[in-house]
């Protein structure tokens, strides 16, 4: 099963690496560098799942999650972070995140989380 991922991360190296990995696995990917850019994309196209970093300038991933859930409550969102997960986990779950992953993201763990988020597993 293939689906389209909206990837959001302000770190260009992480964004490129994750996008390449997803594309290699035959997923469609739209990559954004910020929360506002991601919201613009969501206003223009459908995606199956959002994959977003938590810690970003301008708008963090938790605020992005909150806005997405207000606008598109059924759109699954998977968050990831390089910081301590416990710091964000309770709030992420309360806001409706499907999962919160720790960096570095292994390809297998990432694919499993995304497939679960869209109901493919």
C-alpha cells in the first residue's frame, strides 16, 4: 500500500534524508521546512499522513498538530523529536498525535509508524 506523506522539518539534512528514504520505499512525499508552509500545502492538497518534527522555530510541531486537528481531525499525525520524548509525549497524545518517535529515525521504525497511522498495519 502506498500513500502520500507530508514531511515537516526545519533541518534540511534530516528533511532530505527522510524524504529520500520514504521515496525509496515508494511513498509520495511533500517536504516542508516549517509549520506555516505545511498548513499552506494542506490547504491545497490531500495527504494521507503528516510526519513532523516537534522542535522547529516559528511554529513547533505541537502547535502544528493542534491546528491540523482543528481543521482536519481525521488526518493522522506522527511526530518525531531529538529531545527527551517524555517532555512532549503527554501533550502530543492529548492533542491527537498517533505516535511520537525519537531521532534518529530508523527506516523500519518510521515505516511501521506511518503504516499504523494510516491503518495499513
